[in-house]
C-alpha cells in the first residue's frame, strides 16, 4: 500500500486544457473519491494515475516515486473499469490470474491468491465460467477480484457501479465499503453519483471543469461547502439558492429579508447568494433562537416520500424546497411561515467564498 | 357506412388463392433461376462423363449413354494435374499467410492510433481497388523480370502478396473497431506491453475477421489466371488455372479431360465457399460495401 | 518440387528477418531519439557498417560513396525522429512499416515506373537492351499521341474501344442490378426453402471464374454448345420461327461482345442479389405495415419505401460494380483471348493487356494504362461530387 500524490497536474488535448494544475494528496490506506459532473476531468485524472493517458505537465508519485514515464504495468496499480473489461475469451479464473501469469508467479501461489479473492467476493463457483455466462453484478465482482489478486499499491475504480441497476448498486456499494475495511488498501474512486461519494469515501475531492473545488471529509464538504458549485452538487435534494445583498448583519433579497447574527460585517454591502438546504427549512414551527425570523411563503406542490414530505414553496419571486416530517398537514395554496436554521445558512460571495455555515 | 371487415368465407378463400398463386409463381421463378445458375455445372459433369469416342457431340443428356469415368482417369494420368494443384496450393497458402499477417498489424494501427496520414492512408487503400488490373501488372512483370524471378514461385508470391492487402486491412480495421479499448487498457494495467495487449487480447478475439481475410486472400489467389500467365512459362510450375487453359488449346480441345479437371477443381472451391458463405458475405459487406 | 518449396520458405524467412531488422531499427530510434549521443552514434554506426559491408563486395571508391549515402539517410531519419515525430507515434509506425513498405514497393513503385515507361520506348526490339543496361530511349509524349490516333491491337481504334467499354459497363451493371433486384425480391418474399435457393443462386459467384467462363464459352460454341443446339431443336420443332430469323447463331464469331456480356451477367448477378437481399432484410417491416394502413399499393410501396431505403446499400455496391466491370479483363480475355481470337469484343483494359503481352508493346500499353486510369479517376471525382450533392438534397 502506498500514498498517491498529484502535483500541479495539467492535461491538454490539442488546444483545449482539460485539467488545470490539479494537486491532490491521497494518504496511504485512504479511500479518496473524485466526484463531479460528466466531463469535469475526473476520469482523465484517474487514467493519468493509471498511466493510460499522457501527462502534459505536473508530477504523479505513487509511494513516493515519480511515475510520470512509467507504463501502466510498472506502476503496481490495479484498475476496475466501468464496463468491467473482462477478457471474453478467458474463463473467470484465467481473467483473474492473467496479471499474475504475466509476471511469472509460481502456479501454486497464483491458485492460492485467486482462491482467496474468489472467497472474499463469493464467486468461487464461477471460476470456470466465461464472462458471457455470468450476470452484470457477477462480472463486477470478477473485475474487482482481478484487481485484488495483484496486491497492488493502489486501487483505481472508474465509475464501477454506473452500469448496474439501482438495487445492485446499493448492494455493491456496501460490498466495496466492506472490502476497503477488510483489505485496508489505498483506493481512488471516480463517480458522478454524489450519494456514492458521501457514503463510501473517507475523503472526497469535488471536481468541476478541470479544477478541484474542494477536498475534505464527506461531513465537512456537506456542512461547509467551499463554493457555490460544491454546495449545489453535494446533497440531495439540492440546496436552495437565493440571490441578494448582505448589508451588515442582514440579508435582503427581493422577496425576503432577515437578520443573520454572527456574520462579519465589513460595512460595505455585498452581493451574495444565500444557500439553505431543504432539510434546514422549517415550516410553521415555534420561534426559537436557533431559527431565523419567519418569512411568509405559499405552498405550491406537496410530495409524499414515505417518511418525509417535500414542500415546494413560493416566497415572492423565489421558489424554495423544504423537506418536512410526513405528519405535516399542509396543502397547496396554504400560507405558511418559513424559518431557516441559522447555523445552517450558507452565504456565498457571488461565486467564490463561503462565510458562516 | 359499412365498416371494413376482415375477409371471411368466400372472400377469404379467394385471398388465399391469390396468395397461393403468388407463392407458386415466386417459387417457379426461383426454380427457373436456379436451373440457369446450375446448368453449366451439370453440363460440365455430363461432358466429363462422356465416353471417349463421343467426346464432341450435340447430345444434351445430363448422364450420357455409356457414361464412364475415363476422362477423370486420363486427367490424372496424362496431365500434370496434381502438380498444378500443388503449385497453386503452395503459392496461395504462402501468399495468404503473408497477406493476413501484414494486414493484421496494419489494420490494428489504423484502428487504434491517430497519426498524420491515417485518413489519407485509408482512402488510398480504397483507391487502389480502382486501379485497372492490367495497370499494375505491366510494371510488376517488368520488375520481376529484372530481378530474374520470372517463372519462379517467389515471383508469384511477391506479385500476389500485396494485391489483396488493401482490402484485408480494411476488413480487419473494421473488426478491430468493434473491440472495446477498455480490454486493452485492462491488459496494460494487468502487465502487458502495448504490443502484448494486441497479441494476447485483440488478436485472439479477432479470429472471425482473420479467417475472412485469409479466406478472401486464398480464393483470390487460388482462382487467379492473368498474373500467373504472365509470370509462369514453365509447364512444371503451372498453377491449375494455367493448366486447365492448356487443355482448351487452340486447335484441339480436350473436352473430356477439361471438363473432368474443371469439375475436380470446382467442387472443393464451391463447397468451401457455400459452407462459409453467410459469414464471408457478412464480412465482406461489413467492410467493403459499407465502405 | 521440394526445392521450389524450399525457395519459398527461404523467402518467408528472409522476409521475417527483414521485418525484424526494420522493427529493431525503428525501435532504437523511438527509444533513444532524445538522447544527446544518439545522432552522432547512429550515423557513425551506419557509416562503419555500410563501409564494411560494401567494402567486401565493391571497390574502395564505390564503397565509400555507398557508406556516405547511407550515413546521410541515417542522419535524416534520426533528425526526422527527433524533431518531427518526437516519439509520439511509435507503435503505429512500427506496426504499419512492413505493410506499407510492401505496399510502397509493390504498388507505389510500379505506378511510378509505369509513368516512366510511358515516356520512354520499351518494346520488343528494345527490351533486350533494357534488361542488360536498364536504358531505354526517351520519346516524350509520342506514345500518348499514338494512344489516341492508332490502334492498340491491329485494327480497332481507341475511340471504338472506349465506346464499347462504356456500352459494356452500362449494360452489364444494368442487368446485374435489375436481375439482382428481381431475385432478391423473390427471395425476400419466399419463406420456405430460402436458404436452399440462395445456395444454388450463388453458384455462379462461388465457382472459380476461369472454370465458369471457359465452361460457358463452350456452351456458346456454334456447333456443340448448348445454346445453339437448343435453338436448332426449337426451329425443328416450330419451323415457322425460322421465318422470323430465329436459329443457331455464330456467337463467338460474329457476336463476341454480346456473348461476353451474357456470360458476365450470369457471373455478376449473384453478388448484387446478395447485397440487395441484405439491404431488403434490414428494412423494417413496420414501414410496410404503416404504408399498407395508409393504403399504398405494392408498386407504391416499392417506389416509396424499398427504393429509397435501399439506396445506402446499393450505392457503394453499384459504384464498386461499375469500376470492376469497367476493369474486367478476365471475361473478355478468356473468351476471345487466344492468339487468333477476334478483336471485336475487346474493351479498353483487355486491349491493354493484349497490347502488352501479346504484342510486346510495353511503353505504349503504359501510356494507355495511364490514360484509362485518369479517365476513371476523373469519373470517380465527378461521381463523388454528384452523390454528395444529391445526398445533401435528401437532407
């Protein structure tokens, strides 16, 4: 196991620069997740670590040594691909032992490692089958098994769960988490699904348009997003955003105004965006020092989600989503009073910084 | 207004009758076409079975009176039939192997890599199909003559080796394009070199296309006449096409032997072609016609 | 026999060796192109090696000049690698190199040589001199003029040949497509026994062309061929037909081109049939169902659904077929090619072949070949522009 360090990585295709001076440190045994929308460059970054893409500028180190010019085979990494990439003309056992056979390991050891991995992933009875004869979920396991037997310094996962149906995805997510606990390996995992990111990773790196937006533990990224993009990307349902002006300790938008204590007031009014998660919007609750002043709103649509309800509220020109308990009895057209949990208000300078949480 | 109703009773019966007539005509036409296609082959068999004293006659019977296999015996005994077949086999086999090997690697390069001149190269390859056959033959012949390779196996192999190369490259490239690149990437991560990924993963998966290319090269070279006629002049080195043509001489045509020899050569070629036809045709249309 | 086989094996071994040498040469360049010492080291190495090799075979002066030339080539190559290629395209070039060198030697070089030939005078009388010294007299455009003004063979002129070739191509392609279409439609409509019919119908394509053409030629023999025998019997059975002029025809003697056309049609229909059948089967039945509901008759369905949807499949096949037919030497030559055979059936390419190999007029043929090729090339350009234009008209 080893650490992986990316330093000032830049990637250019012809004239387009896809990654701009990305730096990231993945500690030994850490489960680092690269998450971001399609096309943000996360897969490219992963492939550069694997050695499947050239590095335009910057350095990649695995276990301390620079690997920029090393071909994939010399980097001691293993990768699980989105489409599993199992060799169709080989059996499962042959697929898993391919890398070991290439390195000339003795047959006994190869068999032992394959058996061990097959046991961990519960694919022991599939060893003699070919990829065509097994299901998608089983292929996924074989792909992971192929990576495990190599005992690499780092595992790379490229959106491995994207091709599975929802239920299977949940199962495999737990499997992968268990795997990480059991094997204690360094993992770099790419996904566009922020739920996977939040549940699996020990640290998340949010990437957009070729730049890292924020790196941190899931809880931190969730509760203290560094910028508007991260705030809008992480968390489901998406955060509500209201544009307005912050003047001293008061926020004023076209449809509402409230006092926000504890905000460092520079004096000059600042154009900001206020962000509040649906869970942090309280509807028709008793006043409390933890909540803001009441703001009038009307209910437009009500959705029942089992144990929670989604309330789509309209306050002036702004629309907000509030998530409340299922016992809330409100109907479209009702007028309600919204209160925001003060500690969960996020303020963003138009685009750049976060202020208080 | 009466709604349109499904035909029942007498209306249904006449509809059925029309369909039957239509089907009957279709089958009749097809059978006629098949006869036209097969007849020359049947006649060839008939002529080959004719007894010696009535080799040339206007008899149209498919199995002539007094049918005998004497012509077949004579083909083997009085001509170098087996030698011709052997010559053809050697030249064709070597040519096909060389052609497929070169095309396999070239096709891979075209499929997987972008390099200056790749589009142009592919278009040029297709363009070579347009060159009139005789156009290349003349300078090739002169070159071979200069090298002293006239009338040798080597000269023939050289002349044949490259003529089907463009087409083979096209077919193989098309097939390689259908193999996902992630397979090779997985192999790279597993520990192969770039060439190792090609050799261990892509190549084994391409056997259908390789077989098609080989079969195509083989049939082209096997059936070829014009180049052989120009390059080979020693009767010992004749391929079967030259040999058969010999039998149809200017003044005397050995009808019986010619028919027997023709039939003997045609049968295996026909069988192979018909056996692999579905597959060969899909391969050809995959690469060539869609081109 | 064994010695011939050994000779071929020897060639294969040599080829493999040459490929390996070439690959190693390229590999060294790709691995070390950016080292400072590479350029001088490689040039020096080539210089020394060539000097040694040449010195063994040639005299000192020539050896030195060969070595210098080789060193120069090596220097250029190394510079190309370090400045142009820059190691980026290593593997593809290595993979392609043997194939393309083969292609260059066996296609590009002959073409260049052909142009050279066309401007010089290589024929029966000069060929001996040429094979000894490699020199032939330069004659400029003389052969090109002769192509247009005199006959490649003995009497038929270039323009006659051109006209005949055009007629040959058009009539053949038309019959191929019409016949192929008809058969494909019939096959498409017939569900049972389709495979059996198909197998029989592709026999003309599957048979070796030499055998098929010679056999069919035999059938057109004026006395013993099937066609005339049947015609004879027909007239005997229905004498009034003789009044209409029906009777045995001297196919090969008087109507050679027609005979060749009939033979080529027989040969070529299966290919078209197969292609069109594939196209027909890829047209979804839903279109026909929708049209039937809309009230279209069978003929209307054919015009408005079948024809347009089969165009993408048909167009390349017809293009290829046209080029192949235009260039088809085999049929004409095999039917009329014996010395003493008639010239009336010759088309451009068969005249080309005969002029070169029966009359030994090599340079003249080269000029003729170039003229033919340029015509085809121009036609292809026009055709491409036309089909691109009409494609955009379709949107």
